[in-house]
C-alpha cells in the first residue's frame, strides 16, 4: 500500500524523538540511506513506520509499504534531508575533488528527476552546469536577490526538494559553501514554505562568523607593490603581480596544502588557475616595502585552503599547520 498521505513533518519529528529515546528495533536499521536531522542519522523507512503511530494510531509493518525511492521521496517532500549513509561515503568527505563531483552529480540527478516527474525542461540550466560546474552555478544563483524561473516552476509543482538550493543544504556538501550561502538557501526555501527539517542557524553565531570571514577576506584580498600599506576603507598591503607569476612558474598550480588542481576538476576553464599565499603575511612587516623571493616566500594554495589560513585574522595559520590539520582530520574519518 502507499505511504499514508496524512503523515506530516511533525509526525516524522515525533518518530525521530521516539527513536532517540527507544533506539532502533532489530532488523530496522538503514541499509543505504539515512534521514539527517540535527546532525544525527535515522533509518528512513523505520521513521515513517513509527510516524504512522502519531498520524493513524499504529506502527506500519515493513511489508506494508515500499522503502528506497518511495520512502526517500516522501520524506524529501516533507522537507527532510535524505542522503546515502555517511559510513559508506565518509572517505570522500575531505576530498574536495570528490565533493565537487558529488555535488555536480546530485544537481544533475535532481534535474533529471524534475524532468521525468514534473515535465521540467531547462536546457539553459544544464548548459550553465556543464560550462561552469554545479558549485559555481549554485554560488551565482545564491548571490542573486531573486529566485530563478526554474525555482518558481518547481515551487508550482511542489518539488522544491529538487532545487539547487536544496542540494546546497545537504550535509555532505557543507565544505563547498559558506555559512552565508547555506543560510541564503535555507531562507529562500523557507520563504516559499519549504522548511528544511533538522537544520538550524544561530543568528548571533552566524553574524559573528560572517563578520570574521569578511574581516579576514578584507585583510587578505584586494591587494596590489609588496608590503607597502595604503589606506582604502581599511589598511591594505600592496602586491606585485610579477611575483605571483614567478611563484606559479616555480611551484606549479597544485595546492601546496591539499593538492587540489583546478584544471583537473574544471577542465580548460581551470587551466593555470591558483591563488598564491605569502608564507609570512605582509601585515607582519609593519607597512615597510620588502623584497619577496617567489621561491621561498610564496606558495600556491586553492581558495578553500587560503580562506582557512586567513579565516581568523588574529590567528593566521602557517601552511604546515593547515597541512597537519588536514592529515589529522583525515585520519579520524
């Protein structure tokens, strides 16, 4: 029989609370997919079975309805996040290449589902995805003040779970997007009455994090003559583009910290693209001009690693500290 339509989000949440209290019954563990709620994992089919107690008075037996795609889609339409079990995929969670490929596939799969189930055909969207990559397209969409026409069409079909905003909020991709971008995706969906369950944003923490990121970004970016300080909206340190070019010629374009290579992921568009990091931050030179040796004073790093190095302006990491952090975190996975 089909899953009872009168099971709502609040019934699923009650089921999750029941599971937290009583645990998972024997032989009801998830085999491939999990519901992620408040950073904890639950078996999708079992959660629906228990939810029926609160909606209709009795627990559903496993034989009474289908699991897999049917259960997953039912939960997604209620705003719940359903993903492959992290225990099967966690080895990829610190591999930026794998995350980018995974997000690209997630977005393409969602589009194919929308085309099949909703008659949604957006050739321009697919062209953008194939040209720029799903991560870049998502970031561009989130930077806009208004939703796309595709978002509106999926809203009309009641399938906001298939939007790129919904994909951005999947927990395995948290490392690909800033907190501000994830909050924008969450708020946009909520504005259209699709509230992603089990995700919360502490406003004070969010504000402090964004302010810290902006401050670090201002210190690190928009810089031009090595070391000499200038007053713009705040203090900046000038840089010489020739030093950057020399550093790339010497060190190549693989990230010194994590090994990421833009061309391997983005193809021709990523050719010769990399950021360059000063081993000793220019701000430590007191505003004096200094002679920079591209071989010893500069190293190539990807945008993610560069941001992590400078994320705390009062606690800038060395490249070796970041590499050690990456190694240690990978060992824990």
